[in-house]
C-alpha cells in the first residue's frame, strides 16, 4: 500500500517544485519589468562598481545602471587607471537624470578633472560633492558654474575663479568650501548670486582677507580662517567664527577702525540662536572699550560654544560680557585652551573677580578637555553660582594631575550651591581608580534639588567611566 502512494507523493513533490519555480520566475519577471527609473533608484543604493556589474544579470538589466539618480564614486582600493576608466564610463554612458554626484579620492586626477567636470555639467545634477584630496588644488572649470539647477555644492582642495559671465546659482541652498583658495571679489560674488542660500561653510582658505556675505535667507554661517567679515544676513540663526586675522595672539591693541569692525560684526549677529567663537575673538573684544558693554543684546541666543584660555583674565571678562548680553542662554559648551603666551604665567584666580552674571535660563553646560587647573575649577564654581536653574554640568577629564586631587576640588564646590546642603554620591568603584587609568569623565548631575552626583563604573581596559 505504501508503494502505491509513492507515485502520488512524487507527483505532488514535482507539482510543488514547479509552483516554486514558477513563483521565482514571476518574481524575477516583476523585478525585470520595473520601469528604468525605479531600477536606477534601486541600484543607486549600491556603489557604482557593483551597480555596473548588474548589467551581466540579463538583457533587461544591461543598461539599468545608466539610470541611477545618485552616483557615488570612491577610489578606495582601486588602481588609479581602473578608477579613471570607471569614472569615464559612468559619466559618458549615463542616460538618466543625475540628482547627486559624489566623488572622493586620495590619488591625483588633475589631468582628468576638467574632462569629468565637462561631462558632469551636461547632466545638470542638483547636488555635487567633490573631495579629491591629493596634490595641489583643482581649478574649478567654468562649465561647473553654468549648472543652473544646482542646490548643493561641496568642494574640497580647489581653486575658485568665477567666469566673467556668471549668472549665479538661483536654487543653491547649501555651499561648503574646504581647503580652497580664491579672492575677496570672487567669493563675494559667488555668495551674493545665490539668493536662496541657507547654509554657508568656508573653512581653511587662502587669498581672502575681507569676506562680504550678503545672503537674505542665510540661516547658518560657519567660517574658520584668517578673515574680516562684513555680514548682511538678517535671518542668520547659527554662527561659528574661528581664527580671525585681526585677532592673532601677537596682534597689537585694536585701532579705531578695528573696534568699529567688531561692533558692526556683533551688531549683525544680534538675532542669532547659536554662537561659537574662539579665544582669539574674545581677546580681540577685550582690547577695546566694548569690554564692559557689547554693542548688541543677543535676546534670541540660546546656545554658546566657547573656546577660551582661562589663564587670560581679559578673555574671561570678555566672556562674562557676552553672557550678560545673552539673557536667554540655555546651553553653554566650553573648551579651555592653553596659549603658549600665558601658560608659564601665574594662573588667573577667577574666583577673585567680583563680576556677577545672571544665567537664569541656563539648563545644560559642559567643560571639555578639563585639566584640573585652579582657574578651571574657579570657573566651574562661578558657573554654579550664576546658574540657579542648571540641571546638568558635564566635565570631560583630560589631565595629568592626580585625579583624586581634582575630584576633591570639585567636591568642595558643594558650597557654591544655594539652598540646602548638597549631597555627593559616588560608586565604590571610584575608590579603586589608579594613576594608570584615571576616570575619563566626571559628570555632575544637578537635579532641581541641586544634588551633585558622580558615579564611576569600570571600563574593559581597566579604567573607569562615569554614568548617570
């Protein structure tokens, strides 16, 4: 009887296998019958080399990669000649619309760069990211400045010289230039001919002494470089300004026109919500009469990132002036710097200053790169006394001093807190820390009851970390 059932069983197995194969064929047909733009969108999630290899799957996938809307090219482990061939093939054979073109490489491609940019400009991409880091700067050809639909432009290691006839980027909202060279006029025209610009990042550049920014819709300005700024951006919300030319460590006291420049700059930033400045700018502020009264009230300012040398009393007082003029400050991030000019001098005892600052709305604060110097501890004490609503103070330990000595100084700050006597809680593991593995992080958790807590837990490497 069992023998009589076997043929039926085999027949059922054959039918089931046929159904599975049929389903597989149908699924394969469904993928193959997708519109070219959808296939291209799927392949754009792969790197270009893998996407090109799909052309061997079947005749229906042979040209699918030529419709990828996003192209990402990385030379990585490629030999230079093979990568050049790949880029040439992609740019010459691509048929569809290019929404984003992103190329990055660590080998020199100066001989091919002009050809690539010409082919790319014919595709009218909306976003271009070029990070070719090897060798001297790449001169950006005029054809790239003719792409009218460009919305995002990120260039690195380049030379920017605008063509005589430049119509501007009417749709460009994000411009980022890093490690580049240009002129005052070219950058001024480039920015002013981008009426929709919302984010501008200019970092590490040469050839620019006076930066004029006229951008009515600009929200974010990020500048790292030796330059004076003339700013006309009424809607600016976030500004990061580092390493200004006029505020070098050895600069002479500012002249009248320099003081006017600073007043104009700060006045143009009066409506920002986030502000990041370096100690150089603080020193510049401290050398003029604006030390006691800044030219603007930053009523909307909620976040400050501050790089400051606490050994320089002038920088500290300038920072206090900034705090006093930011009545709604909610977050403060401080990075102590240690200038070679002041490191060997006597530490400025901040606690001796009688300046009073009200930070009634400050909720979160951090001190990064904390070394345990007396001036740093004094600043923490001042901060605790100034900010009655402070909920969290995070201190990132980065020092060579015996950690227990620094911790003892911090524990003594309980007396700076108003209200009932504060309590200190720490895990027993804290007593096991050694000189070889000091805690990397000391974290104060200031609850509404103003209780300081520090909890340490062992790391896998034998050190300790602090947790809430």
